[in-house]
C-alpha cells in the first residue's frame, strides 16, 4: 500500500497506467465484456467484485484525460435505444468524469460493435465486477505538465 493511491489500483494496473502514452486508450469493462478475445494478447487486468463507479474513481484519480480531443471518454451505447439514452450506471460514471472534461468536451456514445473495434485498439482492458450490461467505457490518456514554453 502507498499513501494517496487508491487501494483498488493493483500494481499491474499502476504499471500499465504509467506505461501508457498520450492518447493511449484504457477500456474499463463490465463483467459481461469479452475481454480476453477483444484484448488479443494485450493486458487484461481483473478487478472482480469492484463496481464500475469505484474503478472509474480509482483510475481517474491518477489518469489525466486527453485535452486535445472532443471525446476523451466513450461508452458503449445500449443496443435498441436512441443515442441520447443513458443507463443509470452510464449517467453516474459520466457525472463522475464531467469535472475532468474541458469546456467543449463530452462523453461519446459508441455503437456496440464499433466499441469492440475501438477496444481492440486500446492499450489494455480493465475487467471489473460490474454486473450492469453495457457498462463499458474507454478513457483516452492525456498529458501532465505545463503548456509549452515559448
């Protein structure tokens, strides 16, 4: 254990988050997600019994979101529902991440199979114990530090 670091962040997950570069993507997936087949050899970190909201809280406490894209957060749209639909879980996670977004940025709903394609390109997948279907999110890593000096 270390001071100031959420205990849900395992040593493996911390290592992955540190190794990720600017604009690399991290998938936070529910327990129903086909992580092993989607990952195809990329890291899969398991957080069994951990809710999505708790996982997002822990990850976002250290992972900066990308500032140079319109949608640094994406989530799997619920099949059969309009794009404007948000499940209770999706609303909770988006509410939690909204303070991290810059003006003009938002979370983007992505159709299920398009989400799978983006997940295949991600750096790693975190498989939570979340039981709510369609509780899947992609976070794009930003940078830390000051603006460029002239």
